[in-house]
C-alpha cells in the first residue's frame, strides 16, 4: 500500500521545505521570530498537510487538506517576495519561486485526481 511518501507532491514539498530552511539561515538575527519563523512554518505546513490528508479516511478529507497546503503556497510566495524586497536575498535566478510553482502544480494535479474519486 502506498503512503504519502510515495506522492510526488509530498516529495517535492519536502525538498522545497528543506530549501526554505537553508535560504532563511542567512536572514538577519532579528527576523528569527518574524519572517524566518513564518516562512519555515508555512513550508512545513504544505508538506505536513499533504501527509495528514493522505492519512485521512476519505478522499473528501484528503482534498480539504490539499487545499490548505495549496493556500500555504500563496503565503510562502508573499513572504519570499517581501524578504527579497527587504534585501534578505536576491531572486536573480528565481529558482525558489520556480520550485514553489512546481509544488503548486503538483498540488493542483493531485487535487483534481482526488476530486475525481469523490465524484
């Protein structure tokens, strides 16, 4: 039987959360309880909601957790843009936003798949 760890969306979200942790290591110390905490919490929320939803009994519950994960990606995007505007890092290659977009697409595809099972 497959688990949440077999889901591509979970795997890419886990990779993304790791990148967020590494990215925020160099933020100013006074942001430790601000943007660092918020970004890390939101990134962990994405991967955790995928896992929790996959462990639920029904597809309807799973879809709800996936929607929460998807909403967290918008929160992350906003925080990344703010951090860049504050000069905490440069979005020159935009790699982190590209990775976030990949996670969003995978979540959207998974939501469609799960919703098909509901209907």
